[in-house]
């Protein structure tokens, strides 16, 4: 063919981190068909959708089977009932976000990747280590990405740079992969930086449901965030929607760049390239966001956080340094005996048949660290913890 490809794709790793891991595990399983492999790698949930969610989805399926209540294309920005349910969800924790500032989508990953469409050629600021989608999606469209190191010294919570520059800034709190969570002062420093420099923050709050301490669960809990921040959230980790797919992006009406409202651009982008989340899923999302839904989700979260506590206790007993696992479903541990992240991945897979995620896969500052997810089944998590403990 004579057409030109987007050569920026050649600047990113050939395959996505979790695809690499899946391939390595599948190769191992082919070579050792009897091995009992326990996966604590990708942050995929294992508990089913809750009762109020599946009841709502069942009712929606019945509606779809009847001519009078059947629905075709969903509105591009979500049905009003979900936008209102999201707005009510935030109102219950003191954050005002009107339904027209909420854009329902098929999850945080897609929205985080697609938001690059509405920005021009700005410098991008991304903490390292971090969820790989932020860097990869910007490199794919030729953007210059500046990494800001997070490490044990800064508690994996970097502060804004001293250099004053207008950036598109990505912040994930509670953080994937480290589990570190910004307090009000830490997040306010970023909001002040963004307002002073004319930057925009893309705030990924996909893990906010796991916060139990006194930390902001939304960036809009911080004064003046409405003039500098877009927030992206999802039901994947909180309500078990990893396969069901529903999330939302919030763009305050006053958020403007170059005299243009960012919400208007996102609406235009979505109307052109997206046809909405299925009706049945949106009814499930509405239920998950209801007060009853919140009660049921808290049970899922409590289950996973108990898994985190089991792993944390074992690591503490072995004197292994780690962070996370308190306001986050991820445990971020230092690899033993100075091992590299991938070296420890191989060691754990071969010697204990346990799969985790190498810290280096989230950026070079993640080298020497390893991520374990608490989203596993309880008995399998206990078994994996025993096997890891025996190795350390
Ligand atoms: C992770 O394991 O980091 C996440 O599950 C990946 C994702 O949400 O896409």
C-alpha cells in the first residue's frame, strides 16, 4: 500500500502493557498446562453485578422486547436519567455538577484516550509511574509528554513543577498503580498551579469509591477547580462494570480555552464519533448510582479491601516495603532483593504461579516495584498470598 500510516504509533511499545502480560501468562500456561496460575495482574473485578443493577437491567431488557417501549439510538451524551443520577450522586457528597455538564460514555479508558481530540498541540504533563493510557494516547497523536517523577520520597504524590507552563496535566487519585491518594492541600496545589498557568487538569477518579479516609473524592471538592479541571469517572471498579462499560466525563460550563467552551467541543466530538452507551447498561448504571446502589457497591468494595488487608498483612510480616491497599485496591510493593520489576514478574510466575503487574510497565520510575490487585476472589487471594509469603 502507498498510504502513509500515523508514524507516532511506531513511537509507543508494540503492544499494550496488559496485552503483554496476558501473552506471557498464556505462553507459560501452554508450556505448563497443569499449572494453577492465580492472576493478580490486571485490575479486573471478580464479583458479579449487584442485585439492584441486574434487576434494573432485566427490566430494561423487557422494555426492549416490546414495540411501545423499545429504544433505538441512545443520546450521544447519555440518557437524562443517568446524567441526573450522576449529578445526584455528587450532590450527596456536596459537589454541584448539573446534568448538562455530565457526558456519559463507555468508561474512563475511552474518555481519557479520546479527550486528546479536543486539545491542540499542547505540552502534556504526566506523573511517572502512571496508568499507561495517558502517555500512549498522547504519543499516538504526536504530543510532547513531560514526565514528573513520583517516588518513595514524595510519597508517590508529586507536587506541581517549579516551571510555569500551560500543560494538559493528568492526575489519578487514588493513583493507579501506586494507590497513593492526594489530600486536600496536595490537590489544591495542582488546582492553583493550573489556574495560574492556564493549564487544564484531567482528573481520573476511577478509584474514588475506595477512599475511606479524609481525602477528596472529586477534584470539584477543591475550590476553583471548576475553572481548570475535567473529571473522568467510571462504574468499572466501584460497581463491577469492567465488562458492562459505563462511565462519565464532567466538564464544568465555565471551562473555556481560547474563548471556546471545552464542553461544547467534547459534545461535538462525541456526537460525531460515538453513539452512546446501550439503554440496558444505562438503566443498570442509574441503579448503581442510586442510594441503594451505593449501599450494594460498598459491599463489593469492602470485600476487595479485605483482600487488600490480607495481602498487606503478609507483606508487613515479611518486612516488605509497600504502599497503597488502604484507600485503593492496589498494593504497590518494592521488589525483593533489588530485583527488577519484570525479573520479579518472571520469578513469581515461575516459582509461585502468581501473576502481578511489573511496576516498570507504568513508566521508568516504576522500575523495582510491583503491583498486586485486590480484585481477586477471596480464596484465590489467600492462596496467592501464602505462595508469595513462602517465596519472600
Ligand atoms: C489496570 O489494571 O490498571 C486497569 O484495570 C486497566 C484499565 O482499567 O484499563
